[in-house]
C-alpha cells in the first residue's frame, strides 16, 4: 500500500474532520492512510508508495524503449530504468518521470504456487496491494508447478468459464488465460470469459493462470481452488459440464489461430447430462503438412471402444454419456511454403432425449448372491424399476425384470454381496470356497463397481484366505499396489485389517473372527480385472492369535507388512503374528519402522521375535523399553505383536523383512576355499622340495677330475673337506692344459685336488674315445697311504689323485668304469692348495 503527500489545505481540512470523529474512527483512518499510497503530480513527476504482499512480485515495465522511466531511491542511491521489479514486503517509493505513466507502463503482479502432494495455496483474486496502480493496465498471474507426470488442477465450478476467440473481448473486460510451459516454448491453452460450461482445467507440469484487467477497473474478487490433478498424457485437460436442455459450447485448438504444437495432444472431457445426446462439428480447420504420423481426433467413453477419426471425416452425432475428445497433431513439415500448421474451432452441441432400457437379471447360478443397484444422484432424471415398481435402490436376489430410463453410468452404482457361513466346523465346506466375480448382463446402466463376501466361521473356527493367482502384497507407503484391483479385508464390524493386491509375498491370511473381503477397482468406478477367482476361503480350527500372516519372500526383495488397521492402531488386547519362512543358507533382516507406541493403562505392548522350535526369544520389547531398529534371524521365525489397553495413543508398526545370503555361510565358504588352496600349496611345496632334494643328492655324487698326464683316478667314497664351501674359487667352467698346475709348481708346493662343488660343468681336455690308463712309473702301488710326501715328480708328471667314491662323470671320456675301482688308491684326506683361485 501507499501513503499520500498532504497539502497544508488538506491538513487543515483533516484537522476539522478529526475534531468531529470518534477515537475509533480516527484509528481506522490512520490505518487506511498508512496502507494507501498517494499520487502526486508535481512538475510532471508522479510518485507512488507500493508495498507488495508476501510472496508477490511486481513487474512494472514500459512499452517504449526510450522516454519515461521509473525510479526508486533518492540521492546517490537513486536508480532509474525502463522497468522495475519489486519483491518482499518492504514499502518502496516509486517515481515516474512523466505525467501519465499509465499510458506507457503496464503492471504484472505474479505469485507462485507449488503442487507436490498438495498445493501451497489457491488463486485468490484480490488487488488490495495493487490499488495504487489502479490507473494502470494490470495483469494478475499465478505460476503453478506440479511434479510430473502429475498435473495441477484449477477448479472453476463456482463461476464456470467459456472459451473465446483471442480476438474477442469479455463483457466484464476481464480476460482469463491458461498457458502451458514446455521446453519448446509457452503454449496458450486458451482465453476465457466468466460464466460458462468449463468446470476445471489441468495442465501438465508447469503452467500459469492469469487475469487481465484494464486501467481504471477494479479486479473482481473471487477464489479458484488449486489441487494436484491426474497423471495426464496430454498438454492439458479441460473438463466441461454441459447444462441440461439445448446448449452449444465453442472450443479452440491451443495457440489458435496459430498452429497447435508439433506431435502434441490436447484433451477435453465432456460431462453430458442424462437423457441428452451430443454432436461434434469442426470449423475454421487448417490441415498441417505432416512428416510423420497423421493429425487425428480420438473419442473415448466408458463401455465403448475408442474411435479414431481424421480431421476431415464426419464427427460423431447423437452420442449419449460422458466422453473424451483428444486432438492429436503430427510431426509437421513447416519448411514448405503456405504450411500454416494445425488449427481448428470445435463446436459441441447437446440436446435432451430419453430412451427406456429393459434388463433381465438371473442370479440363480450363484448361491446367496445379492445385487445392489443404487441411484447416486437424487436430482438426476434416472428412473429405475424392478418388476414395474419404481425404486431408488434395487436389491436383486433372484430372477428379476428391471427397467432403466434416462440412467447414465454416473447416476447408478452396482455392487454385489455374498454371505458364506457355517455354525459348526463339521458343517463347513470341506473344499476351499472360490470367491468369484459374478457375471452380470450388459444391459445394466453401470458396470459392477465392487463385490463383497461376508465370511462367518464357527465360534471356535478360523477363516483362511489364499490367492490362487499367487501371494498377496499389502498396500503400504513404499509398497503401493499397481494392479487393477484392491482387496480390502475387514472385520465384520467394519474395522479394517488391511488392503492387499496380487503379486506379493503373503501366502496365507488366517483370521479368528467374522470378516469380510471386498474387491474393487483402483482409481475407477468399473471393476475390470483378469482375476476372476479373487481368493479361496477355507474354514479351519481355532488359532491362538487373532490374526496370522504367512510370509515367504524372495532374496534381496524387501517385504513390508503392517499391524492390522494401520495407520490406526490395533484393537486393545489383540494379537497378530507373522510366520516368516527362511530358506537354508539364508538369513532375514527384520526392521521395525514407523513404530507408534501408546501409554498403556493395562498390560503392555510387546514385540517378540522367536525362531521356530527354539525355546529362547531372539528379540522382545515392551512399550516402555527402547526398541532395536534392526535384527538378523538365520532360521524360520515368528514375529508376534500384542497390544495393551491404551490410555492414550495407539500401537502400530510397519515391519520390513529382507532375505539375504547368510554372512556366516559366506565366511565358511571363503575359509573353506582358502584352506583348500593352502593344502594344495603345501602339497605342491612338499613335492617340489622332495624333487629338489633328490636332485641335489644325485648331483653330490657326480665328480669328474681331469688328469693332464692321461691317467684318471676315480675318487673313492671319502668326501673332500668342506672348509671352502663358501668359496667358489675352486669351480671352473673350463681348464686350459697349460694352466692346470704350472702356477703351483712354480711355488714348489704340493698340489691338492679341489673338493666337492655344487655346480658341475664339463671340463675341456682329452676328447679321445678311450680312457687314459695310469702309468706304471707313478709308483702308486709303492706309495705309503696316509703319509705326507714331498713333491717328487717332474713338471711333466702329475701327482696321483686321492681315492674318491665312484660317481658319474660330467665328461664322458674322463671317467672310469666301475671295474677300475680297484686301481684307485686311497691317498687320505685332501690337502688344500695354497695358491688356488
């Protein structure tokens, strides 16, 4: 709001008024003065004081590039521009540098509304904060955002809207516009005036709703409800409620008269009164040039197959009941000259008609089955008769003749119920009772919406439910049912036990009380499903708990189960158990989420986990004890819960069960593999060591010594001394004949024989095929064994070799045969040479 600059004359006049006003009136005037902005025109300058509401943005923009500017601030902080954006709730002084800024500037006031699970606000048409700008052309815009694939929905039921040609004007000079924001650009869904048959609009993801008001005219106060809409597959969905009697509605393709966007869909849903027929006609049609697909219209209605027609084909006439019209564009070729794209004007006409329908119903094939046909809208023109008697509610239990006149699917609800009971367990059916969907004649004005079976076991009996199509799934947050049907299991008094659907992990449900099973369709009035046999019911002996659920889940697939009546609490003193099957080599991870504990007046709540056949409990907690968030169970087990008598609050919990491979088993497998590998490694290591040892032992006996005199003495079994085992200077790769002993003879020292060697290599020497023989002149036979003798041989002779054990020669022509062993002399222990290298 803004405050006015008051002249001295005005102050004098105001003082006179204040003298005549009461104190309360003075307070009201002061408040008004505080919230208002005063416009002053001094020397061609106009000033305003503007205070935006919370969450509101003011955008003041000029239609001229040069000329009048809008300014804020004063002195050095003064800023002037062709546009101004104001946010927040702080009052701002705005000054226009021209005498008539309303001829140059236009004002847009915008707000944002977020729609996730719910919407953050509604569209409220109120311009209290924009009154200082009353002399400007104003546009009030609400930007709406929904989370795809959801749409946001605006309800116009109170006033209704009608679509107009963009070139038209509304009688009240208020023009409403719907826009959809797409990645390819903004699309104008349509322009509208007040009072019409359009009751709601839904736009996918992002869009806006705006109202344009001319200068000098106040905005009409109103409110339109905003909510989260459907999951639509089109650009937008407009709902029209056609009035009774003769009527005609006009609609335009988005962006009219320009082209509808490429490869996009627009949807209109028509709610047609009873006893009325509709006709569709197209006007001002421009055909697109298509590159892919073809532009067409589709018609959908309940109970009838979809109809797809070309734009130039005759459109439906004399249709009854509600229907959907979908305009589908192709991928256009805009490169060709003269291609205008797709645009058209749709005219929908409605007129009254009435046709009576006779229907014969026979329920004799199903025992104890009753059919209920109820009129939903008392104000509708639907007339129902049974055996020529008019009824608002018809109950069919046997063969009956029915008549329906002016009844549409929206006017009538058709349900069925069957009672199955027995007083003694011996009198109950011995085989499972199949809970089947009844087959009804197509002459009924509406399809079957739900079927209920009432199951009443004996006083000490139990009802057991199983699904022939596979285990059931409980519908819970994080585990929603995506199937076409929902199964509600409740006690006979109406207390809900839970909602279930196919394709889950609950194999069996046992209930020790009278109960009911109701099957209905999800998100639709018509019960259509491929499951004809919904459940099988058996009457069995009494169980210890009030409810028992048998669960068998799959590996790494989380299963959620909740206490009966969730999110409400369990009944006082009631008990429930889940029997969870755990296969071998698996373990179950059990987590208690969304736990709500009451303050007990009598007894205690209890959560207990116990393995089957084990006397000890794996887990047990009361309401006054801190619950453990997760436990692991390695065998088949029970989860048992019991309620107290609550003083306040309630007892409810969601249990999450996940089967995984046992960690202890995995550890055992890993250790077994490691142990096996270790044993194999040890065996291989032992074999290698034995082979190496044998090879070394074999090599230790292989010694060959070359005698340059041509005589080879085979060594005896005495080993060489090991005093030089760390020194390999005695190992030769080859020995030259002239260098074998000459370096020792020059020193006048006795020559010794080199000892054992770890590495044997062939020596260069004689290559004669015959082995050398020992010379007789060596005196070997006359030598005293074991006694040291000085060197007494000439330089051309070699000393005799000591006796050595027989070994395999490394050089074939330098070894003796075993027959020559007796010729070798035992010369005693080996003496090391002094100058060896």
